[in-house]
C-alpha cells in the first residue's frame, strides 16, 4: 500500500458498500502501509443465483483527523464477485 501522509505512512480504513444502507466501516490502522484488518462485517445479500449476486465493493481510505483538510483521502478499490470467490453455499 502506498504512503499517503507526508511522514511516509498512512492511516488506512476500509468502507464496504452495503446495498441495505450506509457503507460499513472498519477501524483505522494508524501509521501503517501494510495494514491487516481482522474484522468481520455482516452483509445481507438476497439473490436467486450466485451468478447474479451483486459484487462486494471495498474502498480503501486514509484518515486525516485533526488536520486542516480532515476529509479522508481515497486510496483504492477492490471489487469481489461472489461467483469468482471461494464461497460455501
């Protein structure tokens, strides 16, 4: 993961798109360019066939609390299609 902050680090967190409402957010890992998110989030997806399931979209952000520009910086996106994932149904 690329460093976004001037000190050569990042404060990454993830948001997971939620078709039921607001995106789900993980905790922020402070001062890391190699974060590990050991977080479980429940998403309710209803679909008839796994081929038609909507993808899980995860966005990576850098938190900038307390700075003049305190809005998070976008770092990237991962798109996971359930039909291509190793899932048990």
